[in-house]
């Protein structure tokens, strides 16, 4: 359950006096009759109420240290520090066909000079490459050119039916001088999130700090590169996959061999053994992309004459030392990654010691080398000798006395949308297919045709040495919105978060606990879960004490039109990696002695026979309506057919009638009958499924009532 924040100071002096006055007749057995202010007893009560009000007020002034202690006892993390927004930038050189290298830490800004610069998380090779074509293996085993589909913003399935090997072929046009000494191509793959019911949190992108590591991929990816018809597999160490095996959007870094300019090469992606619950759908491809944070990393080293060391040495060794960091840190200090000081102990020995940032000094001892970070003033606050050690910095001649590494930036000012050229003017895919910009309609983007992409809205704000060659002009665009920036969490907000955390399920005790933990498994898309208590996979048909089997239905596309798509998945089955992740989560939360198991859903073949009074051309409507009504994700009341739910012919008949009425068809529906497996049809009574079963595959037959003397005619819808 969720506990409301405790408030003690909720009684005023008048409330206390009224409460005591109302109890006088009963407590005095009716002997105290005068309750006017002139009564000396009332004067004493007024005085006691005044003193009690002051005590209650003091009790309610709980310091932040107590809040942190209570959070620690509850197992809830303390107030969160400031965080920096993150986005993905695509770097575009101003000289067409130029090759650049942007070093880690280089900055780009949409509004230079306003403190909103973003800094690259790593080195980036800007290769003179653009994607000029995309081919995907189709259901017949051949390859279909999907370049126009992707350029028009239509999602492109990257694989066939679940379990079938996939192949994606990208045509890369290399301009300029190419990259004769090789280079690393950083490619952003943006995948569509499946629509439909999903109670868990979205799968974090591969460039996000929230990306969940360790989840087994649904497919083993094999990348190859070379001229058309002569591609060769890239070694395993040359590929860094941030998509988790196409489980989520992410960056793929490919170390490519030397390539001459003016050529066309191919990048081939094979999935020899795919176990996707549903084929991943590609929305866009963007080369030369790199993640960037609204945070600048500062590394500082000072000798005994440094200004920061001077602040340590100039102040007496008294409690409450506060040292402000340089570089205009006030209001921009995110965190301190590391701090090392050269200190002299009581015996005169000197050495370097590491200091650690903590949320609060109240839980530290007199020998703990800890400090707190004050973002507002950009300073470090040290202890008083009882809660936290007092630093004793010693002189060491010309040697380094202080080493510090910290980050500046963060806060909500870095949050914002993607580049307008991406989000408004044209689909993001056109930035990867500039030759097809004319397919998007009458809104062309300047520079989006030919060999040069449109310049971005982000200006390079780094140093000339941050680029190679030095000072090479370039711009950038944000491919995704920048999100995640926030100020430090206040103690009041931490209280509210802790109260909400008390209602979060962390232990698998009841069947509902197993289901909620499965649904909230990080890193995988789980749409539904159903726990079967007493069911053991090795002992079917018997009840095993302490065993719980959780059935998991993955999240797959269920948007309008998905049922008719060639990559539609009517009966979704989770991939082994998702089952493994859910099983690991339940294992960590299970009770001692309990056995937890995770399994795919159990489907039962269902046949539905619809009898009409006359033939109709809208048989397809009946088929779509009944299949959707029995769908494991959106059937029933819209949240999926209930596990083990009863099939009622009367409910199916109402569904068929509504489908025809919505289309203006007045053909009467005489009856609807249901059958399981190869059994007989039942048109009156309910047809129950076994516990945990879902209907599927569903076969719909439409029968027309014939004129008298003629044989009935049955056809599949």
C-alpha cells in the first residue's frame, strides 16, 4: 500500500482548546460547570494548549538527515542528484564529401553562449557515406527493395515470420576521398515500438543510460561489408551493437576497412537464427551519429600553488570547510566523479587519499573521507571531525596536491525536441536517403538532394583541436529529443517518491505479485502475464505445492492495419531471451522454498461457425471482428482475451452482429457455434478453455441458410 507523508503539525491552539473543553463534562463527572475564560482552570488549559502547540511544531520540523535515514531504512535510494539530458547528434561536415574525426568531449550547441552545449560521449568518425538503398528478404526468399517505403516514412520489417532467418542489404555511396585508412561508421537504427497494451515501462534506447544490459538478444546479428556481390563478414571485435540484437533502437558502431571514394559498397545484416516475437520494424537509418550529454567533464590537477589548494591551506582546520570549484560551477555542478588530496597525518607522513561524495554527512564517522556536493553554489562541503573527516592538505614541493574530476551542466534546460529538419520538415529517413527527398511531397529540405545532407541547427562550439583536421567546419542535428535533464531531488520530493515506492511490488508472494513483476521486467516488452499457482512444467496435470508458473505474452504490433500486414503475428510467443530475463527477475524476488517457472502462452485451436440468413459480401468483416474479439492482446474487453476464459456463442454472435451493423449491413446472423480442436460445434452452451489457455489459431467459417430443400453452404471468411 501507499503511505501518505506524515504530518504532525496539524493542530492549532484553538483546536487543542476546543478538544479539551469538549471533554471537561465527562472527565469531571459534571462537577466543572463554568467554562468561561474567567475560570482559573480555563486559563491553565489555555496555557497548556499553548505549550503543547509549540512542542508539536518542533516535532514536525524533521531535518533532511532524518529523511535520508528513513529512506535508507526503507531500502529506497536517497534524494537523486542532478542529471544531464541526453540526445543523439548527427554531425554534418560543411564541405561535401569531407572526412572528419570529432574527439570525445567536443561540444555542439543550438543556442551558443546560453549554457546549453552538449558534449560528445566518445570519438566519432564522420565518414563520407550516405545510405542510398535498402533491400530486405521477403517471404518468398527473394529480396525486395524497400528504399521508397523507408523514405516515405513507412515502417519496414527487417525480418519475416518469427523464427525465419532475415537479411537486410544496405547500399552505401562513398563520396569524396573515401576513407583509405579505414574508419568506424556509427549508424543509428530507429525501431518502431509495438502498439497495444503494455503495462511495463518502455524499453530504453541503446544510447540511454537506462538501457538494460545483460538481456539475451533475440537474434544473433552478423554484419558483412564490401563491394556489391563481394561482401565479407566483419570480425566480432569490429561490431558494437547498441540495439541488443534489434530489441530496441540504438547505435551500431562498425569498424570498416579502407574504402575509396566514388564507389558504392554494401552493408549486409544477416540473422541466421532469429527468435523475434515480432519482426522489428525500421523507421530510419542515420549514419555519423553519436550520443551527447548536456554535461562537460572537467579534469583538474593542482600543485601547492594552485588556487583551489590555496583555499584548503589558507583556512584553519576547523569544522565546516566549504571549497568552491572553479570554472563557474555555481548552479551547474552535476557531480564529482573523483577527488584525491595529498594529506599529512598526525605522525607527519604524507600520501594521497581518495575522497567520496555522499548525499549526507550525518551517517559518516570521524575518519571517513567524504564530502557533499552543493550544486547551487558549485562547492564541496566537508565534515566537522565527528560526521566526516576534516581535510588536512599538506605541501609536497612541486608535486601534484589535488586531483579532481567533475561534470558541469545538467538540469532541465537541456531538455528539448529533435532538430526541426527531422521532426517537422521531412521524415527522418530522408536524412539518410537525400536522393529520395522529392518523394516526401512539396516540402523539400535545403541541401537534402545530391551528395550533401542539409546542415543541422546545432553549431560547433568546441575548440579547433577537437576536430581532425583542426578547425574543420561542421554542424549537427538532433535525431531524437533530448530528455532526462533534472535538478537535484528535494527532500520533499524524495518523501513522495518513497511513499510511492512502498506500493511497488518487490517480492513474489501472491499470484498478482508474480504477474506484476513479470510485466515490469526491465529491458523486455511484456504485454500480459498470468500466474498459475501449483503448476509445475515437469508434472503436468498435478498440483505441486510451492510451484508457480507464469505465462508471458510479449508485446507485438497491434495498431490498425497490423493484422493484415505480411509480418503480422496473431499468436505472439516470447523469445528465449525475454523468458530468461523474466525468470531471473522472479528468481530474485521469490520466497525461500518456492519454485518459479516462466513459460510461453498456451494456445488452443478454436473454430467459429457463423450462420447467416443470406449471403453477404462483407465476410471479411466477420472474420476480422471475431479474430480481434478472441485476440490474446486486444480481445475481450480490449486488454486481451482472459486466460482460460469461457467461449460464449451468444457473445460471439453479438460481436458478429455489431461488425455488420457498423458497415451498414443488415444481414441477420442466425447463430454462432464454437468448437475446440477437432471437436463438435456448440451453439448454446459455454465452451470453457483449460486454465491459462488462450484461443488460437482461430478459424472462422461462414454458413448461409439455404432455401428449403437446398444443402447449406459453408465457406471460410
